[in-house]
């Protein structure tokens, strides 16, 4: 199952907000980045996870 489908099933409100954010940016923002932004907008306590998917593999920055 694709990650985006799983996200829609588990949290449709965040996924819908991500689509709205991406539309506001005229598609210049990836769905992944929009979803992370939407997630921390709705759940600010998860801010520490926002950059998790943006770290380079093996960067050594294991927070």
C-alpha cells in the first residue's frame, strides 16, 4: 500500500489540508512536504518529526 493512501485512511483531515496547501502553492510544494506542514499545523506537539523525511541518508544527524 502506498504511503499516501495509508495517510488518507488514517488521517483524512490532515491529508485534505495538505492538498489545500499544495494547491495554494500552485503545485510547487511536494505532497510529502505539504502533508508534514499540515500535520504540524494540526498537531504542533509533533514538530520534532517535521524534518525527519528531509534528512539525507547516512547524514549522521540522528535526533
